[in-house]
C-alpha cells in the first residue's frame, strides 16, 4: 500500500477513464483501457512495485493541489528554494485512455526529476521498454498490454534486467515547460494529440460546458455545499462507462464494479442536475441485465460491461428488487414512460418480492456475515410492491390483488417485528436490538413519515447512540463514522422539517471531504482521515440527494417535480 494519505490524492479523467494523482507529482493509480482493467500504475494498492509515474522538483519543496474551476483538470503547485512550478494533469475530453502532463516554471529556475515505471497486470508484469518513432513504448507479456510515453524532452531508459522504465533530469526557467503524453494500447491515433499541440484549453472548455449550470428559477443545490455537489457530479461522469452507462462504485480495487443499489439515487441526482442522457444510458444497462438474468438471477454487483462480477454464486439480497423498482419509478417520473417490454419484467419482480420477502437474506449490503431477517431488506421488498402498484396505476395496467395484500402484510410485519419497544427504535433485524442506521431509509423511501412516533423515536435513538459529532456510525459495532449514514440523517431531518439542523449538518459533512472535495466511504474517528473505497460514489450520490432534500425543505423548486421520500 502507498504511504500517501487518501486526502493527498486528486482524480483526473474523462468519461470512463480515471487516474489518481498525489500532491507529490505521482500517478499512483491508473487502469487502462477501462476503469475495471488491471492497473499499470498501482502504487496506491500494491506499494513501490505496483508502478508509478512521478514528476517532482529536486530537493526540498512544498506542494498543494487544486482543480481549475468547474473542471477535473488538476494543478499541483510546487514551491522550492529556487522558484515556483506548476504541474497540470488532465485527460482529453475524448473518451480515449490518454493522460497529459505539463510541468512549467512560473518563477525562477527549477530542476526536476521524472520517473515513469509502469507495472502491468496489477504489478505482476514488468514490461520491456524501447524507443519507437520518437516515443518510449512499453510492452507487456500480453500482446494487448502496450503503452506509449511521448515527451518534448529526452528520456533515458533504465532497468535492472533490461529497460523497463523511463527517467529524466531536466531544468526549466521562468516560462518554460515540459510536456508528456501517456497513452494506452492501440487507441485511434487520430484522437491522440501530438505533443507539440497539447494544451489544456480544449478540456477546460469542454468541462465547463458540461458542468452543472444553475437554472434561472433558482438552483435547488444552492448553499455552502454547492461546489461539492458540482464536484460530485463530475466524478459521477468520470466513473460512468461510455459504452454501457454503468457507474463504478469507485476506483480502488474492491470498488471497480457497478451496483444496482445505486440506480434510483443516481437517476434522481442526474435528473435534477440536468443529465438526462446519462439517466437513459444507466437505465438501459439495468434493462439489459433484467432481460438476461431475470428476477431470480439478478445480482447485486456487475462488471461495467454487464458481465458477472464473480464466477461464484452471488449471495441472496432481497433489497435488489426494491432497488430495481425504485429505479424504474424514477425513470418513469423523469421520462413519462417505460421502455417497451419492461413492464412484464417488472411484474415478475413484484411477484418474486411478494413471495420471497419472508426468507432471510444477506442484508442490505455486503457487511453481514450470515443470512437473517434484516429490516432494511424487508423495507426494500415493501418498496418493490408499493412502487409496482404505483407504476401500474400510472401506465394504466391492472395488478394482482396479492401485491397490495402482501405489501400491507409486510408493512405490518416490519412495524411489529422490526421495531423494538424497549429502545424505541427500528433495529437491524427482527428480534435483534442492534441498531443499524439503514432504517433511516424508511421516511426517505416513503414507508413512514417523519412525524410518526416510531420514526421520530428511531431518529432520536440513532442520534443518541451512533453519533460522532455531526457524523454517524452505521451500527454500534463500527469503529469508523459512515458518511452514507450521516447523509441519510440529513435527508430525514429535511423531510421532517428540521431545515436548520439538516443544513448545518450538510455543510459540516462537506468539511470531511478531502481538500479537493472527494469523499471516501468512512472517516476515522480518531484521525479524521478518509478510509474505505475512494472515491465512494454512493457517498457522492447521497451528498447530491441530501442537497436536493434540503433545497426542497427550503422551498426551492425541484426540477424533477418530486423526491423519493414524497411518496408516502
């Protein structure tokens, strides 16, 4: 593992490609040609032998990072005893696996050191390096593992058992710059900019054209969190597969897959940000999975191309059926229609949820070691039935009476067996007094209103028992504070009319992002450091949606017209 803290990393990318760049000039994580491909710069996960591409001043220096406003173009400012320099990292806006790096001296005379030592196949393949047509070409054991490094300065090839890395030592004075282009595979050469013509301006213009623009009637995201929402939307764009529309959970190893549970939240976020094409692309990805796997074959997570994440049989997750139906409802609310042929598949999901909800499952997510009757899982089965009935009414088709009957029975069962009178709260599982912040989804999903005594008691108990300042732990046994749970609480408070509290919490939660506005999954309660998946797209989606709920509570117009929690 890298010794660099996650807070010291920025993310560059275009749609479907990304890299992590630390404030010490190192690209420590990059997987081309796709986000879920093996890494070729992997020092973040695999340490010094994982591969790195670094450009730094010689000797002592101080560095800071920032993004050019409303872009994912990253600047690292270096201060040395001999002058000031600026390293700019970005990817061209075309969806090609290419990185551009430009180091320039702003003032003085600075000597630099460059080292480019890729390690293909997640650190398991040391490529050979050679000059070819003025570029350094790196070739791995796999014929498709090929990368090129082009530059406007000379590069030296080095390696213990033959050339496997490039390095350079060079000096620049005020106004001078060196440029480098890293490209992967057999990408279309007509889309790769010659080194002499590389400049960030086209990417700057493209990002600023794409970035969220506030609507004339007043931005629903207005507040101290607005810039963090915009940054979150850009990360959402980078983590979206350009071919399938699937959205990766994150960039680091265990997060490079797409999860169905993100769907409705992603659709609500993208709809209200104005990204309707992205909504359609994601939902088409889901539709294709439904057509292929059916209700009983559905899995929680998939590869970005729709392939199965593992050859092993997936654990049984009841919540999937609610996630699918919730996403379909959000799609219908956005576009006023369902794709042709989808309703029979949704109907089969409602049928399955109506008879499967009595079974134990693996839980709302992957944190539970053994099956149980988890409250949040049953909640999503209720959602599947409730939204199926709503959708059927909207598209004017009849529904079996058993859907409504099972929905009502399930509602009563949840209220009777999921609520613990002794602590005045809904709990993690039936017959279990352990708290789980996932039950905060109840008012957000329209199961109970915030003014219901049981819900009010649940929120109060969770705040008392799980709070870590403004943050929440997911459950009483957790060590770190959980940002997703903390943002669920913000949404609950906004739905309950506690606008000031919700606003204050949301603003303070934003301070737990990295200096560049990026969230991980969790926050270490002792050090305040970001931990877990990075970036955590679920957290960024929850941040966008929390801002929407606070905006709605403040009386701002929501572009989509309604929010998920307004269905009760």
